[in-house]
């Protein structure tokens, strides 16, 4: 018993040190002010425990903060959670890359629910090492045709967020929705073969949440010298992150596999050219550089080339953060793997 208490005490100390050595004391208040559901884990502590859970996550899962901190994310899985999905998450962690996947999780009371799980590594700016993993969870709302309900209605979220996405559950009727919520928590009859597909709106919510959380983490990082020690990153591995940092040209990498093709890497020269900080750029589409006098025909040409996965060069008027303009000779090229599959796009 005493050995167990010492182990628990050591884990608690490790978690506190992990969080507080990298961030100022106000970071938890700033993170809790965000409306998103997310957790932050530390892969360097035994068991890869959760070191921070947002209030939104506690409300969604039904667990208190004390019941979440220090535990591995597998506590939210259950008998009907797809094992292959779990293996995909483990593989993404091992390879230090981002992942977006549909997942069946369980509330504390045993109720299953579908969510869009978006995992992103967080890198140390000084050496490119992965220091944390950020996981955003967006509940998937299944709607019937003609319901007249929008994505932004919180009442709808509370009513059907915990229903599974099988045919018997996805109903237009409020009475049926009430019946779903009263189902036994043992998931009898749950068919995991019919998974929920996240909507584009839910995918955008996940991308927005990632951007907002990384922005807070960067803002509240403890700084050493002229550089903050922690910056968020996306799918770029630690070794590649270091190599890209040595390139002096102005460029960004965008990911065509995520909604709205967000920026996942921005060079220092690009930040200097545009006047933006890195956390203001990551996970945003490049259109934020456009303005009132930007030629729409140039934008359309870019969209056509991206859709066709072809390289192109255009001369386009862009805007810096301070609203001054500059002419940009923009070259866009797809980045492919050995099989020819398009991985990234380099504007």
C-alpha cells in the first residue's frame, strides 16, 4: 500500500513538473477558457498519461478532472471500440504525426458515443523533439433530413451527442432521441460496422480547436532567451522539422488531407515577410494573405491547380499582418511519396 502511494505521488509530481516547467502559471486558466473538448498527454512519463483535460472534455465524458489527470486515454474506450482505430492512434503516436479519425468512446456512465478524434504532436522549438500530444475530440452529431437544426445549436449537442450512429438511433424525432439517451449503457445491439462519418463542419471545428489550443500554448510558454521553448506543429516529424528550419527561403507546407488545406509548417522567412507569428499561421488556410485588391482570377487559378494536383506559378497581391501589400511570385507544387500519392502542398 505504501509503495502504491509513493508511486502515485511520484506520478503526480511528474505531471506537475511536466506542465509547469514549460508554461507560465496562467496557462491553465487560459486553456479552460476555451470552449473545446481536448486533452494534453506527455509521452515521456510512464503510461503516457493525460496531464491536462479541458472543462469541455470533462463535461463530454462525465469524468471529473481528478478522475482524468494521470490516466491513459484508453480509459475512455470500451468493448465496442474499434481495435483497428486504437492501433492507428498508437501508430501515429509512435511515428510522431497527426491523425484525424472517427472513434467510438464511452462516457463514465457507460454510454457510447461517436467523436472525431484529432491528434497532433507538439514540438520543442529548440531541438524539434516531441514533448506533448494534443488530442481534440469533437462529438459527431447525426441528423436526419429536414430537421432544421444547425451545427451551432448547443441544445442539439446536449440532446444527441451521446447517441451512437446506427440506423435505430439516428432519428429526426425528439421522442426517439430521448429513447436513445435512455438506452442501457451496456451497448447491446451496437453495430460498430456502421460508423459515423464526421461532417465538414465538425472537421472545421476540430481544426479550429487545434489552432486555438496551440496558440494558447505558444503564448503562455516559458521563454528562454529570445525564443519560446515550445511551439505547436502538425504532421511534421521532429527530424524533418529540424531540417526544414535550416532552409532560409520563404515557404509554407499545407496538408491537403485536412479540411480547408491548412498550413502545417511555416518557415522563419515566411513569418518575417508577412509579419505574422507562427501560432497565427499554423492550421489556417493561405487565403488570410489575400485582401480587397487581390486578383480573384489568380485565386481561381491556384484552386484549379491544387484540385488537379499540378504545379503552378502565379503573380498575386498579398497582404501582411499590418495590412501593407506586396507582390508575391507564388509557386505551388505537390509533394508526393514514392508511390506518387500526394502528401503535402508547398506554396
